[in-house]
């Protein structure tokens, strides 16, 4: 653990370590709930999670610890110590401002809502989930009120996932991206190359689940995961969670009629895992342990998924692997076929299966609905219809079922409102990091030969090892020399898809 000189801060960090370890228990319970827990155990699991949350809440609100945190004199601290107490105060803002009864009530509500969402999605039954979501939304409004905002209560929730992020920031980014993405999408779908069929997709193929599992295992190995520090499972919605320093749980989702979903999801979630594994060991159990924000975390998953996994260079490397695992589908495929297949641009219904061009349009739909819910311009019962309207507006497609519409994502059942915009930020950060990386290493050649270790090392040195020591805006500036610039992502899309579709 990193050494601190200030005596009071040392006392705080001793207590912080206890709370940090306790926090790994609900992470394990949540992983089990997503993977192997019987549905009938939902009620008991909610009680278990609430019990742990009560212990954590009580420890944060211990009178001595709270006094130390609130009274610590920042002016006598060095740079590292100041960063540590800053991070602790970010966490304790929630525990000090939100009443204990609300925190514990929320833990139980989210656990029950998740189980209800699983059943509702399976049965395409939004009405059965609506009462749970109504309770979640009411809680988020209550919590936003306790945390305090200037104008928009949604800002309080955005800040929980991305420090300092506001609705104004989101709208500025979306207003820049949307017309450029829409213009590119129109040019792609109007191109002659787009209208050419992908020969090996003219008939459906079956991608055996066992072979997809082998593919996922191969991808983890290429991305330098050690088998004794991670495991890969399947869940209704892919996710990654860290249970401890050498215990990273990754899940993916397999579809027999399309291997692209598991391919992208496995690489995406593995990117999250590499971030957690790459944090400096000296930061274990300290306020610097783990990724600093969801935006930076998503930059790592989106980097691996898109800049690597969907790149022409890596797909060229993967071509013989695909042919070996799925000979009926890929045996007659050309390199260009595979490139277009994995990068096929088509406005669709499912966010996690969407292409790079349309992906952020899906985020805009969710952002606008979340903002409407928090600002009382949309009610829970209106969500299915509003979802269909916004999907038609931004993507030109309309879901016929709620399973493919507003029930597709797990986030709201977790109470994770304010999370979705970080996917967009992460995508933008990833493109900006990539341009900086190219100045230091011959990126394309490494990708083409499947030599991913040097790429991981660059990310580890510049981003992963720092953990949460620096705030997101500091990391962007330290790594790239400038603030967030969405132009890098737009230029990346233009260059890549102009080449694929001969624009």
C-alpha cells in the first residue's frame, strides 16, 4: 500500500482498507446473481446485499472516521496525499449526504429490480418491470436531491460515474457528433460498395457455442490474461467485475446465428479487466485502487473492441482463426468480406451489437430518456413508446418488442442512471489515446502480427498503472497533451469507413 506521511490520513486509510475489502463482497454476490444464482433466490440475495451495505454505511459514518475526513487540513498535505483525500471525499459525499435508510433501501430495491428485469426481458414483459423501475427512478431523484445540484438533478448522477460531467457537457458532445455521424451514415448506406452483398452471408450459418467459447478463450490469451487471475462466463448482459487484485470476472453472450456479438463483447469486457489488473500494486486497498471513472474505463474497453478488434489489421490476423473454428462460414470468405462483416454498418435495435458508426446514436436515446425521467418530462410508463420514437428519430428503426427496446440493457435495474454517457466519452477518449499511441509505437504492425503485449504495456504505463490517482480530465491532458477533442473520433470514422465503403 502506498505510504502517507500525515498521521490523520494514515488513520483514515487504515479504515478505508477495511471498507474496501468489504466492498468486494457485494461485487462477488452481484457476479453470482448475474451468472449462476437461481432466480428463486432473488429475495434472499437482496437481504444479503443490503446487510453488507449496512455494514459499509455504518463504517463510513463512524463518528471518529467522519470527523477525521471532514477536518483534515488539505494545506498540510503533499500532492499524493491531497489526491487520496480528494478521492475519499468523493466517495463519502454519497455516504455523508444520503441518509442511511435511503442507501439501504436502494441496495434492496436494485437487487430485486435486477431479478425482475431478467424475467421481464426473457418474457418481453415491460409491465412486470415497470413497478420496480418506478421505484428505482424515485430513488435516483431522491438521491440526486441529497447530493445537490445547481440546475439539473441529472448532473448529480452523471458526476457519480464521471467526475465533473454535466448535462451541458453531454449535450455539447452530442450536438457535435450527431450531424457528423448521420451524414456519414447516409453516405455509407448510399454507396455502391454498401449495396454489394457479403457473399458468405447470403445464407445463414450456425456458429457452435463451444467454438465461440474457444474463440473467446483465444482472445483473452492474446490480450495477455493469465488463466489463474480471471474467469470467463456467460450472462444475459456482458459485464466485468473485480473481486480482488487477481480475481477478474468477465462475462460475454453467445448467439448461435452470429459470432460477432461474443467476439466484440469478450474483447470489450477484457479491456475493462486489463485496466483493473494494470493498476500499480502499491495502490492496493488505497483510494487509488481501480479505474478512476467509467469514462476512462470505457475508453479501455472501447479501445480494445474497436481500435484493435474491429481493425483491418487484426481481422487480417484473425482470418485463419475464424476459418479454423467456423469453416462452413469463413471457408470461402475473402479478407474484404470479413472486414465488412465485422464492421458492417446497419442501424439496428441492440446497442451492444451495434456498429461503430451508429453506436453513439444509441447512447443519445438513453441519455435523453434518463434526463427526461430525472427532470419529470418522461414517466416510466411512457418509456416504451418514447424509446420507439427516439429510435426512429436517430436510427430509423423501431423495435416491435420491448425485449429489443427498453428492456435490452441491465443498467436501470442496477440503479445505474448517468452511466450511459460514459460509453460515448470512452469511445472518444479511445480514439484520442490511439493517436497519441501511434507516436510511440508502430501500432498497425503490432496489430497485424497479433503482438498485443506492447500495446497493453503502453496502456499500462500511461493509464492503467495510475489507477485513480488523477482525475479523468487530468489523465487526458497528461497522456495526449490536450483536453477531450471529439474530432479525433470523427476523423477516425471518416478514414476507416471511407476505405471500407469506397466513399
